[in-house]
């Protein structure tokens, strides 16, 4: 039982269900690329659903978006140009905008309508689109976009929670992404799923990263209440073998945490997310 039923929204995966109580359905729209649902919940604020999968809620979006943005950005010594692939809701963009060193942010997405609906129904997330640093690229073929932008970006963030057969999650895509990174300290961060439901996929993606990037690390310690399994992780890769994600070259200070209005990311959460439970260490061994 997926979707709206008796005042609740249900998402089912691998024998588990997340259910969020619905106050009002705000939008149900099918585009060429996505089945988009946005609803107001009784406890979690507005909720975005793509193709039946909960993407974010007003209540807990900061945990996912802060970690996805700040893990790679603080792992880079001086990020100036950033590419976000996907992330149409604007949550990652909102966080990337908080880094004063960044001069350009490119967003590459295939569904312009998703951005329009985010601006209408998720204004706190989509606020980053107002920045003059941001250039939005509506592209059907992400790989072609990457080929046109070789050695362009300091950091690339892949904010895609699509199905595992999606071309964006396969080796040829990451090979092209690698070429789009600048040779000096180029870093990628990609959504890697939940250890309880996606362990096989995470291991496969980690092996792909190892075949392309000299330095690779899996970040585990992130709890998001609205996701099936309650946990998500990220894979980070660097073009520099010396990159140590566990000891980033830029360490955030307490005054910066307050100035950037962060609710989840800090020095300690950065360090802690690389401490893996034993069963995950064993599962992800090459």
C-alpha cells in the first residue's frame, strides 16, 4: 500500500513502511520525468515525494542537506565552483550558498517544473535559487553536460535518490564526473542509500568509486526520520590520494556553526560519521 490512504501517506520498501499523517494535499502532478506529490503533514511540515519516495520534510531536511553539502565542502581547502546534480528542491543549494569562498554554483537537473513547485511549496528549502551565484541548467542528458564542462568544478554533489538502475548511478557517469572535476583536489559527494535496505548497492557504488578516485570514504552516521530505514549515507571521492575526509583541511568553528545557522553539521558530526559499525566495515570491504 503506497501513496495516500485514509489521511496518511505510505512509502514501502524492503518490508518496511514509513507513514506520515496528511493534513492537506498541496500538489499532485506528473511531469515527463517525475511523479510529484507535495503535501502538508500534521507534524513534519510540507513533504516532497518523487515517484512514491519521500525526499524531504520541513522538519528534518536540514540533517540530510547539511551533511551532504558540508562534508565535501569542508573537505576541500578552497572551494570556488560547485556543481549540484539533481537536488531540485533546493535544500543542498541552500547549504552550499553558506560558504563565502564559493563564487559559482551550477545546478543541473532535467525537470524544471520540480524547481517551480519547490519555490511555491518549499520556500525555506528553495531560497538558494535567489542567489546571484546560481546558474540553473535544465538538461536531459547529464553526461553530455559533464562532457562540456571538463576540469570545471572543485566539488560536485550528486543529490539523486532514484532507482538503482538509473544511469546516473553507474560507472560511466562517474567517469565523466571525474573528468569534470578540477585536477587539484576535486571532490565528489553522492547519495549512497541506507545500510539496512541498500547494503549491496552501497558496496557496488563504493567499488565503482575505488576504480575511479584515489581517495574514497563512506560517511555513515546520519539519521533521517522520514526515510525508510531511518538512516542514509554518502560516498565521497577525491582526485587527490592525500585527501583525508576524516581530517578535513578546513574545520568549522562554533561561531561559524551559529553564523551559518546549522542544526546538524559541526566538527563532531563530521568526524563521527566516518566511524563505522563493525558489520558495515565488513560489508563494505573490497
